[in-house]
C-alpha cells in the first residue's frame, strides 16, 4: 500500500470537521485468493457531486455570493487544520475541493498533509 495512502488514512481518522471529506471505510480485497500482502486496499469516502476543477472546466460561472460562500468554507476548514490540529494540507487545488449539490465544500486528498512542529512564543508562552 502506498505510503501516501497509509498517511491519509491515519490523518483522516484524527480529523472531524464539516468541511472535510469523510472517510467511511477502508476495505481490503484478496487478489485471486493470494496471500494478504497481495490484496488491494480501497478507501471509501462520502459522495460529493463535483470537484471545483470540474465545475470550472465545464464553464460554470460563479456569482459573488457563491464565491464568498465557497471561500468562507475553505477558510473555515483551513483554520481548523492549522489552528486546532496544527496541520498543513500541502495540496490545495481545485480538484481537491469537492462541492455538493447544495454548495457545501469539502477538502479532500490528505496524502501530502503533515503535522507542524509546535512553535513556542518568546518568553515561554504559547
């Protein structure tokens, strides 16, 4: 199993936010009855209708309120990751921003995400 997949599973199990894609299950399947090391692993995520890149490439024009709504949701989830979980995503792009039919944004693809080292404020205060 690729290291990025293992990292993504580990990270997603530690996170819970309304604007993060939800990992539903990790499923393993044998390959023609071979040993477990030859099995395939699948990550099952919640379904969202689109990614932002697909909408843009299809010619979708966004109104100013829609842009503000999407940006607020993105900033909200990034605040959670940075301030609360001390993590950086490292792969923010339109194809990793999923959008539901009711315009709910969810951040996906945590294969490159890393926890940051905690910095201490001068004088020993955090």
